[in-house]
């Protein structure tokens, strides 16, 4: 059983340790820009950011839905008005995806906890305590295999993602200057 979970899906979910697998049946969300794709998910929504690629363990940044609301995820990812939707996926589906071509073999995608850290006023990395930050996780192995295999996995993620538009009032909040 993964760290911080109860045996049944309806039980409590708590942030796991770095690299622990999210439990089966969980749903994850990713904040994305969809307006230029007709408010549909696109494979480019599943490209690792520079920050994701340069991490010690490259993972696509996502959020466990039971610990992070859509609005919290949007705020935690920078309050960008262009990021107008949340893409929702089930972890079991993510783990079941098979790239095309299937050869050479690549690891199956995995959904892992990835605690979110921030720097405090002294420049020391500490666990983020912002609301919703406990849900931070990542999809691992999206950078493995040949280019066609990686593209295939991103396309499958996009095809299976449920798109939820974020409220205009929230997006307007991102366009306004942040009050200090």
C-alpha cells in the first residue's frame, strides 16, 4: 500500500513520500492552456517544462485531485490567465498506456508523489505549506523511449483527459496585479 493512504479509495489520502506511487483509482489534474486548441486537450499539454526536465527525477507536474482543487492548482502554478483549463486523468489509465511503436520496450508511465518545495526568507528549501500543495505529484517516464513513443504517450494522455474550463473570474484574478 502506498504511503499516506487507506486501503479503500474513499478513505483518507495524505501526501506521500517522494517517489511513492499514488494509490490505484485516484484522479489527478494538470493545469493547461487549451483555448488555442478549441478548449480541448492537446499532446503539447503533456510536455515536461524546463523545470520538470531539469529535476533530479524528471516528472510531469500534476496534482492529486482529492488534495488540490482546480483553483488551488491554478494558483500554485503561477496564476497565468492563459492556463484556462484543468485536465483530469485517472492514475490507472495513465499506468495502462502503451506507446506506439511498442519496441524498443520502455517503462510504463508511473504516477508518483513529488512533494513541492519552496525557499523561505533565508533561502532554505522547505516543504510548501500553501493550500493544495500537499497534492503535488508527477508522471514519470514520459521522457523515455524514442521520439515517436514519447509523442504517442502524450497523444494518448490528451485523448483521455477530461477538460474542465476554469471560471472566467478566476482567470481575471490572474490578469490583475498581485497585491503584496
